[in-house]
C-alpha cells in the first residue's frame, strides 16, 4: 500500500483534506495536528470516511509533544495527547500510528540520563496503550539535528527493548544521518516506512529521484517487507512524482 502524508493538509478542514487526497492516492497517513487533531475531529472524520472510504494510518502529533520532557506535568500532558490520538486512530480503523521519540530541550540536554529514562518509560506506557486500543504503534527514527534524540540504530534498539512497538523506518532521515545501512539491519522490526529523498546534507524531503537515497538497494534489503510505503512530501504533486518513481521500483 502506497500512502501520502503532507503536513500542510493539517491546515485544511477534514473534508478539504480528504477531498485533496482521494482519487490521487490509494491511502492517506493523517498528520494528526492542527485542524486534523484527532480528539477534536474524530467524529467528523469517521462520518467522512464512512461515505468516502480510504485506508488510513496516523502520524501522531509532534509539534508541541515531548515525551522525554524532564517536567513531569509536560511529559504527562504529552503522553495523554498521544493516548487520545492512539485511541482515536483505533476507533477510525487506522492501519498504524507513528510517533516521534521526543527531543532535547535546553534543560533536558543538561539532564540527559533523566530525559532518556523518561523516554524509555514513556515507550512502555505507549506499548500498553497500543495493546489496549488494538492498533500497532511504530517509533520513527529522527534526522541528525542537535535537538533530536533517536537518530542511530542502537539507540532505537535500546529504546524499544522490552516492548512490542515497531520501527517506522524513515529512509530519508536514516540517509542524511549516514545510518541507512545500519537501520536496514533492523529490517525484522520495521513495520512501517516513511519514504522521501535528500542529498545527504539535510532533511530536504525531496521527491524520490531528486536526491541520493539508494532506493533500489534499500528496497532489496527490505525484501519481505509487507507494510505501507508512506510518501512524506511537501505538496501532493511532489508526492505523485515519488509514487510513480516508487511504483517503478517495487
């Protein structure tokens, strides 16, 4: 299944966003932020999807959500936001929920052990929430920005140890981090893919073929993968270009 994910759709109403996607793509990963925040628009989306069905997955909110926060109140609020999103996604019949693994703040970067312990504990909580809700949850690897936490494969392995959470392998993030081959070594735990391109210098989210991500080799290393391919794009026209390029390689 090839799906599209464009964060700009979250600036539209649910009806407008769905209309933009349907007819152009076979599936949609909803960025559950802005006007598409699921706790607020779940019922409207349920009615729309009943009339205009399309398979969905959900990208949990990340703009103001940090489950590695060293502030107990902020961390608990972040977990509650993800809990409501996961439960709403399950009610909508979502195929998967992708979550970001938090980030360093000015304070947590000075209290790294505590922040990482909080993050590890949060993964255990999300694992239980996902099991109760009945929807799979995958944790996404991050690009190598100074404020982002899980950018390397071993960090991901340690984070998910003891949980049933899967990996959402973002091949663009892994490529710019110089860790794509190493992440492909974790293929048996990859349950979801985010697909976009870059030239290895920054997380540009280019259409496939416009950068240096080794697409064919990546796909061959994921032989046996049966999950979704989510085209993370900056615009639906760019996503359509990526879709056509991906279809020639599958």
